[in-house]
């Protein structure tokens, strides 16, 4: 490259970096920028970019779009893991149409069992469970 081309490229990179910092002021903090840049780089590598292409990626618009996509993917993964933890409970038992789910005698028996347990243990949780079942 000629000295003129190198100077122009250097000016272009500086201008893009300034625009990026204007749009993403949090990237002025090296720690925050480093963590998110690593996340963006991993995302782009998984999307098929090569390491060489990443070294030449200076356009602030492309970096902002890639950052948003990487953060969205990270968010979706977090939401999925929370949903997976919540859905591991046992599925509800099927009930035939026209039948009550709990028969009154079963409910009375359950309340009586909770009362006996609360009296036996004296545990605050057992007492609370008994009172809640008694009201419901």
C-alpha cells in the first residue's frame, strides 16, 4: 500500500470507531467492550465468518447489527434455560369431562392430614400449608 492509502484506511477506521462509540457509549469502557466484542466475534464465527474477515470488519453499522444479534441469541438461550427448568414438572393428570378433580372427601382427608402433620411437627411451613388448605 502507498502511504496515502494507509493514511486513508487509518482515518476510515478511526471515523468508524468514533461512530461506534457514539452509538454505543458503553463500549468506551474497555472491560464492557471486550466482553461484548468477544460475544460478537463468537457469534460471527458461528455464522460462518472467518477470522480474517473479522479483522477487516470496521463498519460500525455491521458491528451494531452483529452485537444486537449476539445479545438476542444470548437472551433467547437464557429464556430457554429458564423455561426448561420450569417445564420439568410432572404433567397434569387427565380428567374425564364432567368429573370434579378433587372429591370433597379427598379434600377433607388432605386437610386432616395436614392438620395432624402441623400438630406433630410444629413446623411453620406445615402450619402454613394446613391453613392454606383449610381456606381453599
